[in-house]
C-alpha cells in the first residue's frame, strides 16, 4: 500500500509533497474542515509552521484525505517540538503537560476543532507521589468523558511504575486519589476507559492479564481478567524469529458503536540503518466476556487508531473515503497503516512532536 508517509518525510525536509497515500488521490493543500459533516474525521497534528512569538500554525492530516490541511489556529511551538516532547499524553483531543511545578494541565491547544482564540488550560491539583513510586514520567492519560469540564469526568493518569492516579477536575475542590498497583506486569502499561464497563482498564505486559478499576471506587481492589488466546496465526520460522526480536506493546481499544473490545499487539524493532523503531507486525484479538482473546483479521467496518493518545475505533462508514478493516499508527518516530485482511504493514520513520490521533469532534465546536 502506497502511503502518504513518504510525503510526510518529504514535508519534514521542506520539499514539495505530491505522493500517493493508500489507494488513490494526489496530495494537495486545503484549509479547514468540511461543514457538510456532523463530526470532523480522525486526524493528527503533523507539525506547526512557525509564525513568530513562539507560536506556530497547525498542519494536520485527516484520515479521510490524501492532502495536508493548513489551519489558522496558532499554538505554542513547545507543544509540537519533535526534539523535546512538550506533552505527556492525550485523550479525546486534550493534551496533558507536566512541568517542574508537578501540576498536570489539560489543554485543548492541539485540537483543531477547539477555539482558535481562547484555548482552555485546566490545571489539576499538584501531584502526590506515593512511597516507592514516581510521578515525573507519565505513561499515558485517560478520561471517562469527552471533556474534563464535564461534571462527572474522571481523569486517570498512569505513571511508569506502580502508581495510578484519579482526579475529578470539575469538582469545586478536586483532589487526587492515588492507587499503588502491586503486580509489576502493569508498571509500563497504558490505561484506557471502558464506557461499556464504566471502568478504567489496563492490559498487563504480555497481554495475559487485564486489570479493571471501578470509576467511583478506584481504591477498591481491582478485578482481573485472565486471557486465553484462540485461533492464533500460523507463523513461519522466519516470522517467529523476527517477532522474538521485537519490542511488543499491548493496547486495549473499545468500539463505542459495536460494544466490542480488542487487544492490539504491536511488534516493533530497531531499524538497522537508523536508531528508530519500525513496525514489523501487528495482531488484533477480539476479547469476549469469558476472557477469550480470538485472533482476527476482520474487524468489519471499523478502523482502529493507536498512538500516544488513548486508542479509539471509528466506523469507516461514518465518513466518506475512510477505508475499513485497518489499524492506523502514530508514534514519536513512525507513522503507518496495517491492512488487517492480509496483515500488510506500510510505514515510514518520521519524527512527530505530538504523536496523538484526535478522535472525531463535533462540528458545532468550531
């Protein structure tokens, strides 16, 4: 599959970009979003073009188009600096920043649908570090609703190591509820919110265990689900040897439209020519209530988006030109597409300062 990835690498070098993306179309440049849709399509920030005073105008890529979109929205350049990440996580179009004052801030600067002139910055209470834990390195951020301004929204922050912290930002006097996770298989994993179960969930390293924390009683003992893998793919000896050398990460994603839960295993290996990670394979498993994790190459009409943001699914039929049965990937050093029906991988190594997919946003927020 020929990707827009080549064009992105050329773009980063400042060269003209006219490269085919997935199946058709040439690149062009457009401005803004189509008002004919009720929601904006999934997208991510490619970069910001400097415009003075430490600000830059956003340049985004929508998954429904084969061209880059220049926006008039100005954002602090530090939020999209590829050399030194100015953010520590993202969820539902909000990015999280954490500076030396130990205050986590939720910001909508990078959300193309948010206000151009009045960005929202929501400071949370100073972080509290539990004994034998750390709160400087954040694994990721998750939220129970689309906005931290919602009255019942709970923000979950997973730190590298045993600490998991929860906060309700909209309360008059918000405070942190901190949990120390005992099982080390969760120390480097990412948290996600399950709307179906009304719980925050974390897949353990290796993908054998999933822990769940109650939204309203997070200090209660978590519940664990042990997975049994079914219908595993038959791999050649060469393929097995390659995957054995890979770094593997596990990502839980829930489809809000179908109610299905998927576990995505992402296999990456350091490139021989560059000190960058390259995707070698990706596997998707559908998880049922009994803990069966069934390998599948068919997720129907869905598209899965995996990045440093909380993963999400979108029905391809919701947007014109969105191709189904795919997984889209973005990380700090890579962007790619996996076609599940044949497990083909197409990716390029490109540096991104804000490696976050932004889920569909309501047009009336523009």
